[in-house]
C-alpha cells in the first residue's frame, strides 16, 4: 500500500450561509457547520483510503467566530495522519469577507474516520507522509491525541503512552 501526502486527500467545500441555516442571531447553526465539516472530512478520508469510510469520532471542535447569514464559507479538510484502519482528518473553516474577498479562519475541527469493507469490517489504510511544516506539526500531534484517547478509554496503560510521557519528562 503506497503512502500518500495530506495534499492528496485535500477537500474544499465552499457554500453560502442561507436563512434556513441560521439561529435567531442570524449566524450559522453549529450543527449545520458540523455537518458540512463531516461531509468534507469524509471525502478527504475516502480520497486517502479509496474505501468506504465511517465517522468514528469528533475529537475536537473550536467555534472561534460566528458565521453570519450570507457569508461565503469554505471548509478545507486533509488527512493529517493514518493509523492501521483509522485516519485523523484536520478541518479548517474560513469565512470570506463580502467586500474585500479576504479570508479569515473562523473554526477548526478534528474528526476520526475508519475505513471499512463492504460488510463494515475495518480495513488497512495507507500511511501519511506530511510535506509542509503545518502538516508535520499536525501529524506529530495526531499520535499524542490518539494515545490520550486510548489512555482515557482504558485501552492502553500510561507506560504505553510514550508520546504523552515525552511532553512531561
């Protein structure tokens, strides 16, 4: 199985915020944004694995800025790291200024997907080879996040969380 770069999974979805997608403050519903991020992330995971993928977890969501009615929103997703059958996908959300066209980061999230076969059984996925400094930073952090998740779930013992221990010792 040939390793891939994050750029090979890059997925960009751009859309406008419409009235039926907003809360009483005329900002995009958080759940609507989560759905958009899930769609972009699932496409990125599928591009990386070339398999059916299922959302395993939403690991992190940061709603930094409200997304107002009429905004042009761009959701950008890339696989940041792959493990045996799972992939971490990092998502950046951008808002485009209506007048200047300048983009600013509004939100980010990290989702985990698992590749499965036609019967729903997990299958192996290609490794990720990060290229840019940001991709390398996200790649390294993904292992720490995975170890923390496994530790909290009781699936590994603290002595096996080597990347986490390195942060403290």
